[in-house]
């Protein structure tokens, strides 16, 4: 069964620390996918998340895709590439 850890930037740090001890992953590395929604500063937030994931888990690869516009959904091609190349995908919005 896959485990999911959600990072909510507005969540109290105490709650995030409580979740940390419950995170598990197999001994193999993960292929991390990143979907940038193309809002300003989303890339900075996503880079912080990538760095944090790399500190906690073995990451074999990172694939980053960027939506052409924040007001439009990701294209089928982008979603298909992420599904093929990543074990999990992180997406974030920022302004």
C-alpha cells in the first residue's frame, strides 16, 4: 500500500513533525515527478520541496514538467509523461 504525505504550507510545524516518524518508503529510490503550474514563484516552492524530499528519501530521478499557462489544465501529453516517468508527482501553486 502506498503512503502519501501531504505538505500544507499553512499547517503548524508541530503537526508536520508528528507525521515525520510515520513516513516510510521501500529501500529502492523513487522517481519524483514535479508539475509546475507556471505561476510566479511556483518553481521556487517546488525546488524547496524537491530538496526536502531528497534529504528524506533516496531519489533516483526528478522529472519536471511545466504547464503552458496557470489557468489551463495540464495537457494529456504532460500527464502521460509524468505517469510514465515518475512514481509520484508533486504539484504546487505560488504567487
